[in-house]
C-alpha cells in the first residue's frame, strides 16, 4: 500500500524545513486516516482527541523545526506504556488506569519534539506473539487480511506499517517487539535490557522486559536509540550505556565480520521461509560476512524456560490478583498460560535460574567468537485461521527464535527479509552480546541497503549511507585493549 | 599465643630460601601441633594423614622454592570445599561424599605449590555465623575459651589464628568469611562474587556464595587473590576480573579518599565495641581519609531479605531432600532456619528480587560518591553461653553488618581493629563496589600498618609497604575517560 506521507525521520525533517506542511497539518491528516483505518485493523485502543493533541502541537509551535531532533515526529504508544492523562489498559478493561505521569521513554520522546498520536492494541498483558489476544479486537496483518499482525505489540507495528506514525513504541519480553516487525516489513529493535527505560511500563516479566522501537529503517532505530538510551533513576533495571555503543558507533560494517547460523533450523515445512532465510545469509556474505554454522541447542533449551519454567510467576505477580478476584476480566488463553504460576515454588525458581545461568555460559562462549548471529524471525508465518484452531501451539511456533533472547541478555534487531509469493513480509533476526545494539543496527542498515527491498509504503531510502566504520565491543578491545 | 612458626607468606619464602627448614619438616610439625590442638578447638574434621600428604610433598621436592609462588605454603580447607580423595562433609555425616576431583580453587592453590593440611569444621551447611552448629564439635575462639570462633568458616579461621596454616579457604554467603576473621584477629577477604571459583564448593545460596581467604595480613590476601582470580569455565557464576583490580592495583591509598560511615550504628549496648569502631574511623582519617556519614537504612533492609526472604529456598534446594528423607541427619537449628523454604512461592522469589534490585539502586547511589564504606564486623561479640541460651537471635546479631553484602554484589574485607579489654580480638569491615577488591585490600594493608596492632602469633609485619599508588574503578575513570 502506497502511503500518502513519507514519515521517515529525515524525510519529515526536510518536509518541515521546506514548509511542505506543518506538524498540525500532518497530525490532523494522520488522525483522520487513523480513524478511517481503525475499524478494519483495530490497531488503536485510543486515538488521541484534538483536545489531547493540542498541548503537544502548541509546544512545537513555540519553537522551530531545527530546534528539536524529533520535531513534529508522530509516534504511537503500545497500550501497556503510560501516556499521562490517557488510560493504560494493557488490553484489559478491568485492569485499566489513567496514569498521572508519562512513562520515562514517552516523556523523553515528547521532550525531543515527538508527538504521541494514540495507544495501540496488544495481546492482553503483552502475553502472546500474534496480535489476536485482545478484547479490543483482532489485529490483522498490514498487508494480507488472512494473516495476523503478530504480537504482542500488534497495533504499534501496524501504526508504522500503515503510515500513521514515523515510529512506534512496543515492548518485548518473549519476542513482542520482533515478531510483528517481521510480519509487517519493519525494523524491530529490542535493545539490550535496561538501555531504554521501562519505568511506566506495565510489567510482563519485570526482570526481562524491554521497551522497543518499530521503524521503517535501521538508521531510524539507531537515531532513536542514541537519543534515548540513558540510565533512568526511576527504573531499577535500567543500565548505563557503554562507550562503544553510542550513535557514533553506527556505521558501515568492516568486511570480514563473522556471523553465526544455527545448524538446527526449523521452518515447520515451509520451503519458502527457508529460501528467504538462505537468501538473507547470502546477502550477509555479499556484504563481506563470514557465515559460521553453530550448535543452536543451548539457545533453544533456554527458550523453553520462559513459559515452561517459573518465569510465568513474574507475569502472575502482575495479573494474579486480578485473576483471583475477577477471573472473567482476563482472557481464557492468558489465564491458561498463567495457571501453573501460583503453584511454582521458590526452590523451582532458583533452580531454573541456575539452569539458565549454565546455558548462558554455553551460549556466551558461542557468541564470543562471533560478531553476531542470524536466525529466522519465526519458522513460518501462521494464518488467522490456524491461530483460531490452535491458539497456544501456533503462538508458541512464532516464538521459536525469540523466547531465549531476554533470558540470555542479548540485543536483537528484527530486519525485513523479503516477501512470500503471496506478498506477506518476512524477516530475520540479528542478535548479539549486550551493548552491541548500534553494531547490530549497522549490519541491519547495510543489509537493508544491500537487499534493496521496498520499504513500507513503497518508499525508498532517502538517507545517505553512513561513512564511518561500525563499532562493537570487539572494536573497543582493539582500541583500548 | 606465641606461635612456633611465622607462617606469613614472605616469612616462609625467606625461611625456605635460607633452608631454615623444608616443607616436609614444617608440614610434619604443623600436623603434630594440629593433632595436639584439635581435641580442644575442634577445628579440623579431618587432618590429612602422612599418606595423604605424601604426594604433595613429593611434588614439591621435585622442584625448588623459587619455582612456585606458593611453594610449601600450608593451607586449610573448609569442609564444604572439595579436596580430592578426602570426604567433604559440610559438617553433616549423612551428606558426606568423597570427591574424585579438587574444587577449582584447591587445584589452583596446589598447582601454585601450596599444601592442604586438613578439612576444617563449620556451621552445618555453612548456615550460621558462630561456629557452634556442628556435630563435629563446637569451635571455641582462638584467644578466649568462653567465646566462639565465629562461623560458619569456624575451623578455617582457627587454623590460621592458631598458627597451623599460612592461610585458609572459607566460604561466605551471609558473612561466614568475615565474622570469624574479626573474632580471631585475621583478615577475611570476601572478594567480588565470581572472582574466586566456587566450582567444587557445596552451595549454600548458589547465586550468592563466595570462596574466601583468611590470612594474617591484607598483603597476603592481595597476593592470593591476584594468583587465583580467574574466570572458571566450570563455575557458571564465575566472572572475569577487570584491568583495575589486578595485583598491580594493590598499593598505597592516595590521600583524600572518601569513606562512608553509617549514621545508624548498632552496638547492642557494648560501649567497648563502639570505642574500638570509633578508633578505626580515626585511623582511616589519620591515613588521609575523609569520613562521610551516610544513611544505612537501605543496606539494613537488604540484609533482612537473606533469611526472611525466599533466598532460604536456595539453601533448601541443596539440603531439602536430605531433610525430607532423613530429618535427624540435619541439626534442629538448621532445619528451623529452612522450615519456611518449601512453602515459599516463585512469585515471592521474584518479588523479593525486585525489592532487592530497588534497594541496590539506592545503595549503589550511595557508594557512587565514596571509595569505600566502613562498618563494625558485628555489633558486639557474643559468648558461648549467650549463644547456647538464644542460638538464633545471637547468631542473627552477628550478621547485622554482613547479610546484605553478597545480595548487593559488593566486595568486602574484614580487618583486625584491636582488642577488647578481656583480650578478645575485634574487627571492622571495609566494603565497596564489585571489582574494587585490591583497592579495599590496599586500604586494609595501610590500616594494619598504621594501627600497628599485633598480628596473630604476636608476629610483626615482615613485608615492606607497597611503593605504588592503590587503584580502583575511579582511578580507571581518570586514566581512560
């Protein structure tokens, strides 16, 4: 679908500089388009009213387009992230509350000039990877009506894919910031845990939750990360960024980088998904990368811990009281996921943590010899009909390559990887050691430029490629060793 | 008590270089002395037989004193740490097993030339801070018979204090490497979690356990740490050391260092303990330090989590099966400590971890402005009679200043701080950020030299003071921006 506006950050900057339109005109047009599209896509739980938008626009009109790095940039907010004065529902009406305060990341973005346009639909309590587990309606895919948007950050991905926002905030505990990116031709940045504040975000698993960005390009995700990665005193799990992972580390990857490819690849019988993945590996090789086959079993074993192990107790610690007092308020599928949590013991929780730590020693050792890893975003896409028939199994399938990521403390970026013959977008995930986000984004940027795949809205790259070399922790070793 | 041998590392090195005696002669003499003292002090669960000692002596006799850094240095091993071929009991006969392999730290020390002389008594399963909770007998204090040795590394502290070993290995989860040091005029180094391997150590709380050193001087602890701090692939919780924390960082502390002193100090009515602590603060000021009063409440709140919170489930995960199948095998006081563990839920475990993380944000912020903190080692000493009357309460009192340390991931050193009028040794604890061990030891070394307190065995310092400046993470910041 051709979008009426090119909302990429640099395109928008030029448009404002050339007075092509004002933020007020753009936001009004996007709001009308959102109201028009929402009955079909169910992407918004709340679209900001003109009254609610007024103060943001008034603030911008008091300054000029050159003064703020995100001046007049429209963004959508997943509805488990607080926007002051507007309900946070987490897709559960009985849970909903009106926050007095913005989440830290929302406050940062507004301070930088960005404009929130709406609160987006999600799998209830961010528990799901498909986008259909919401009483506010099922989120269909942005391209094909018979597929889901992916979840849990379903509406956020759609807001960007449908040309209603330059970027959107999601969250990611098990893959919620990556699966919907892949299904909608987007970049999904799940940065290193703690780099983007989760203060003001409804927890799923508080020790694992990440706030994420959906964008059309890796370049934009790099800019947003560089602008917002800060240690937040209001988030106990916040971490300070490191010197080799700032915006200046984004660049062209030096040739000869080593990337891991799982020996064990699962496409659940989908030859097309396999072919698209193999083409992505070839693209990385074209870029000068060296593919190294690695044993993926420890990653897959860690993935199992997320829902089969005691980490469901973290989710229960948020939703448990509501389930106990008012079970009907929570979707049956979410209740089912959490049913084992109340009986899990602290002994089991610690033993699972030991097991995870043992697996992390193995996976860290594998990553130590690589610059990053590539996997499919998911084995194969699932249709809405398949999801309706087997809601838990099909959802689990989508998490094959995502569930281990936050448990093992790795950074990840979902990157568009072409289209199925039916037109459905496909994606791969690049991941690596914590605090290598800007390096992963550099690879993703180069990948997007090399593969020359059409961006959302059929737009092309409008920004020049970087001119400096990309850096990661290994570059740091060479410099400071 | 005057010792027959000065077993300090450098004294021993000179003695061997001068052929004053051979390792064989020394070990034989120490063995006889150990057999003589053990009926009174109950410090050893097992004293190595001449047969068991033979291979270690034979190995040394194949080399020379200059070839190995710990050539012929006798050391004692807490009996929850594996020494191949000799039972590991953890002070519980029913639990005992004969390991085929040395614990990593034991293997390292033997490879460096040190000679294990025996397995030392402890509070059962390292659960206790007093040294009386053992079916292998109660460990009295090295100086005064009416006081305990302190625990849980009771026999290890005694082995050094009684002149039977140059150093001893202990463990420390809640203070077990620090309380017995203070009560016996020793340095107790509880290094940063993960710096000294715990592979081959019976876990207490596996996420918190540390292997520790008891020595007469901080200088010796610095040497031992520098020789053994390595990332161990066999210990999942092992961590690599950092550049500013090697043996080269041990030195003279630059004047103007800032140290925190708790506003809330508890001496449980013991004016003598208070006076000794105040004198220690004055000593640090004499050394050029600047005392800064800090709010200690977050540290004290974290301390409560260790036994009142779900971390007892970690202990239960080791001992629980034995308690269930054979309750009589475990001391009643240990069973009591663990009784709440089986009912603790995973939800409680995660919530306690959130609470700890929130407290750590507060305590980290306090430490960020300091080079280190000083506290008493314990509020006041307790007598054996008091312990017998109120075993749990008096034990808890001893942990007032120790229980928070590993939960908050800090490094700590117990340092001798003078003597009560009755002759009982007293101690303080210096602690600070992870990976500042060598800096803390530098402060401890300077403290020992400045305070001029008699060492164990009435020996004096035989090593010259360092000539370079001590370094910590702050020095690193200055150097590398």
